[in-house]
DNA sequence: TTATTTACCGACTAATGGTCTGTAACTTAC
DNA sequence: GTAAGTTACAGACCATTAGTCGGTAAATAA
């Protein structure tokens, strides 16, 4: 690799990436409260001031980490679900994929535990809506255009479903034997929707 | 009111009560992060040291506030639900009562938003299980002894149901017109349980 | 080549959670 | 009733930490 003259954008980008990576690791492991700006900066090989140059505050850094994590999760779920044929099957498959993804305590800490408290309910909700909820809604739209669902349920359904899914993930983490019961419950919620559709 | 010689227990009790009241108010209004120990102590007419004499830390104070709030909510819901005849009706009635109770932003902030982040997931879960979940489970037990439910669902059901309920409350707060959809969804979850029971 | 902007550092400030020491009021032992 | 012990606080102090403020060196624009 030639010693290339580092452009500012490159430096900036790689610094940001390092900060996001370190932030994800530390926030995810120790939680927002127990992680100091200094810790994150140090883990990214930088001073606190450097970090605050890229992100205006600790909360702003967390928000960026949170949004990245949300994107990652949704992409993963969507990719897995895409393999299933038909919207109903994709819903069920996606649910299982998210149950798996939320096994990761880092993901849980960031998206479900610290998220609402740090960002505030309103912003948390907004970001969730743009990612997770949007995926569910899109799948339901597909279902309708496939003809397997006549009336599109309101946003409340997607949220309640996703919330039950989150909680199911927690239940499974505490007691793995609950997984079939959780999946059954989710399938029933989905099924009920498609029956009456 | 005669100037009674204040016993220590009386002083202590009223001080604790004042701190809990002030804590609920401030934590509920501004969130845990934005509330200082000093603020709470001052609002309770006391110094920071006084507060820390009664509660070993800021988190300990929050935990006490949280648990009190949880008790309050459950008592309120249980009292309302008790009027309905039959376990299934009590479930549906209780769900509506909680939707109403969670209209209060103070209750929401404390129990749903700050709770998990401040107490940590494990402790939050444990306290929730002792109150909210316990009420649901008890009602389901009643249903079985009434004969309207043969197989008792596992804890996962109660949690997922409660979680959907919480989320439904949020949806309604954002858009009141969603209330019927939310209630329908909850009733369906309950109904599905009793049908197959 | 000069001027400006950008990435970053070190020193400082302000706020805050928690500790330590002291004191007055209450309580228990005698 | 009084001495000894305990309890409910207050105030001073300490350590951590989020965020600000110059300053410097590298990169970019003029």
C-alpha cells in the first residue's frame, strides 16, 4: 500500500467510523450511563475533543450509533425474510430472524434499553418507525398487492406486533424453552391478520 | 393540630414520602438523566445529604419511585377490572384501564422509558413481573378455575400481551383515532386465547 | 504562495453523584 | 432522670465527567 496523501474527507470518514464502532461496543456493553465520552474516544484512538468535533454531544454520538444499529438489524431481517415465498411467510420468517438477531446483548442494549431513555421517546419512536416499522408496513403492502390481504391494518398493528416481538425475544433469552410458544403467538397474530384480511 | 413531639419514625416516614413524591414528579417530568439529586432533595425541602441518608443512591431512589408507580398502576387497573364479570371480560376491561392510565406522561416516563435503562433490564423485568405480569397471570388462573380456559399459557404470553398493550398506549397517544384498532387487536389476542383454551 | 477551513489536542469550567464529618434531636439503658 | 447510643439531617469536600475555548498543524481554496 503506497503512502497516500490523506485527504481530509478520508481522515474524517475513518475517524467517524472508528468512533461509531467504539461507541457501539462500549454503549452496547456497559450502557449509555456507564460509558464516558473519554472511554469511547480513547477506544477509537482519539481525544475527547476529537470526538466532540465529529459529534456535537454524547447523546448525538449515541443517536448515530443507534441509527446505524437499527439499519443493520433491518437489513439483516429483510435479507433473511426475502427468501420466503409470499408476504405472510416473509412476515413469519422475518419475525424469527429478528428473534435471532436480538440474541445479541449489544443490539438489545442499544436499540431497546438505552434507545428510548437517551433519545427521548419521541425521537426513538421516529427512528424506529423509519426502519423496523417501515419494513413491516412494506411487507403488508406487498401482501395486499399479492391479494392475500384486503384491508391494510393501521400503524398500530405494526407497532404492537413489533413490540410483542421484542418482548418475545426477551422471554426467550430468559428461558430458551419458551421459543415455540413465542413463535406460536407471533404466528397467531400474523395469521389472524391474514384470515380476516 | 397539637404540636406533637415528633417521633423519629414519623419524621423518617414523612421525609421518605416527600422524597418519593418529589422524585416521581421530577423524574416523571424531566426524565432520570435530566433530574439531579439536588433538585429532588430541594423539592422535598431537604438537602442532598438528607436524601442520600434515606436512599443510598440516585438509582435507589428511582427504583423506589418506580416500584411505587408500578403498584399504583396495578391497583388502579385491578380495581377497574374487578367490576367486570368473568375472567375474559376482566382481561379486556383491564387492558382498557391500563390504556387510560398510561395517558399520564409521568407514568410512562417512569415505568416504560427510564425504567429499563436506569434499573437495568434484569431488575426492571423482575419488578414488572411481580406487579403487572402477576396480575395478568392471576386473571388467567381465575379463568382456568372458572373453566373458560383449559391450558394456562406460559409467561411469554403475558409479557407479549402486556408489551403490545404498552405499545398500543403509545400509538393512541400519538393518534387518538387509533384507539379502536388497538382495542380490537388486544381483544383478538385475548379472544384467541380463550377460543382455543 | 497566501488565506481559510478542517481535524484534532490540552487546559479549563461547571455540574453533579457520592463521601466524610459534625450536630442536634430522639431513643434506649440504667 | 440522665447518660450513652442511634437517627436524621446539614455542609464542606472530592472525583468524575460533559462540554467549552484557545491553539496547532495539515489540507484545501484563492
